C-alpha cells in the first residue's frame, strides 16, 4: 500500500507547488488575493476493519482557499485608481452580468463610463443634474462630458464691521451716486438664470449709534432694487446692533432674517425679475475701521469639468473651471456572507455562488463595508518571503513522498529475492 500513499502525497505536493507558484507569479497583481491549498486525509471504505486498526491511504487536496486579508495600499497619480480599505468588492458589469473584483485600476471609456482594463463597467449610484445621488439601485457609472449648467443667484451674504464711532453722513437724503450720503458700500457680482453676471451694490447709512439703514442697487447706473420689505425701491430696511456691537435679530424673528429684493432678470426677454435674499449675518458694530469682512453668493455661470476625485465614501466629485464642485455619482461596494464561497473566474474577478450568498451592495463606509481611497491601489497580499519558505517546504514534501515510493520498491524487491 506504500505506493498509494506515496502517489497521493506526490500529487498533493505537486498541487501545493502549483498554488504557491501562482501566488508568487501574482505578487505584483493589483488586488490579487493569495490562495492556500487545503488537504484532507483518505481512508479505504471497509465495514469489516476495526476502528482503531484503520490505516490511511494518503491525502487529497480538498480546496484552494483564498486568503482575503488586506493588501498594502500604494498612492498613485491617477484620480481613477481606487483602493478598498476593509471589506468589499467593486461591482463590475461584464456583458450584462455582475462580477466582483478588488482591482481598482479604472479609466474612462470614450462614452464617459468608468471601466477596467478588460472593458468591464464599474457599477454605482447615479447623480442627477443637481448632484443628488439616487442610492436605490446600482447603474453603470458615467462621468458626464457636458458643461455644468448655470445657476441663478438665490442668496447673497455680506459681513461688515461698521465703525460705532463713525459720524453721520454729511448730506441727505441717500443718493448712491453721492458718497457724502452713505457711510459704507461694497459690490458683488450675482448670476442670472443663464449665468450672466450683474453687479449688486450695497450701502449702509448711519442713522444713530446702533442704528443703520441698508440700501441696494444694481449695475453701474445704480438702479434701485425692487421687492423690498419697506416697499421703497432700493431700501432694504434697518440694521440694528446691541450695546455689545452684535447684530440684533429683526423682530419678531429669533434669527437674523434675510432681506428679500428683486433685480431685472438679464436672461428674460419679458421684463421679468429675479428674486434673491441678502443676509448681513455676522456683521458687527465695533470701534474699528468700517470695512467689508467677507461676501458670497450662490449663483454661478456655466463651466467645464476640470477634474474629479473619489472620496472615502465612494462619492465621485467633479471640480469645474468656475471653482464649483458637484457629485457625479457614488461607487458601490458588495460584501458576502461567505467570501470564501466565491468562484474565482480569473482576471481578478469573482462570481457569487450559493455558497457565498447573495451580494450585499451598499455605500462604502456603511455596516460591514470598507472605505475607499482615491488615487491609490491595493497591492497583492502575497508575502514573497513566506511564499519562498512555503515553496521550499512543498519541495521537501515532494521529495519525502518520492522516498516513500522508493522505500516501498526496496521492500518489494527484498520479498522477491527471498
């Protein structure tokens, strides 16, 4: 029977060498997970043999188990290189069927879809034109090559310090063309619905200590804004401060209420108006030089996509030439109840099976789903030093099993010579 055990041992050692060799060959394959040969002993089927007298007839390889431990992460200069840190697989579409991979080296196809080297499409959650992500189901991720559409200004913010010791204007009434009738001024450009820019000028006229009146006009000709709460074109209303120089909320509101006003809509051919709100939140009245601290508005003109990045939660964020950013989509990750039950398809791809369970697809960073790192790749988790030691051990096992056969041959020859 020594031949049986020896031959099975040679077969097992040979399989072990193959698995180790495959690991070493893929030491530089992005996202590769090393395999480990698992073995089981063998016994002859016999009902007559006493339990404690059974002699094994060798071993057999039971499975090649994938080791899904984390590989090291290396940063790259490519925005669409994405590494998974933790559990999960990228969901890829291959000819309409889903496969799963840890290889995060992606690029853009001609139609804007995100694909890997094999042409498989990365799946995730789509974003609408406003950048709102729909996480109800996964779809092929696409980076749009169209311009970011313009957005009309809806909110304007000014933050000033108005000198508490400043004298009253020397002339009245307020006249935007006469600097002697106001105490402070600043200008900001806002956008209409087609992205055109229009100047909005804001003025403060000191009435008394702690009491100021705000005005606004548009354009170089200082056309008074309309739709103000005071009912007087150009007059936004009073701005008051307490004894500490802090802005007093407009009664009966508990917070600083914005001042609503309208300007002619430059994108309208029908004489329409564009309504927006102006906030002076954060404005103070301290005994320091009067001046603008900051200003902002939320409109913008049309612009082209300048670049994009991937966040830890998988959000693909586009950066446009006007400085605006917007979500373009979100990469999804899939996890499995038993990832060792996945079928290895080659090409860094796996397929779900009954043993693995169904894919649990969700956003990165959610329960049991790892996070992502953009501009990086996950290296193979093969440890070359350990693999070379394993290779030597497998070689010794092969030699030892060969010696078993040789010894059995010697025993047989001895019997023949009797």
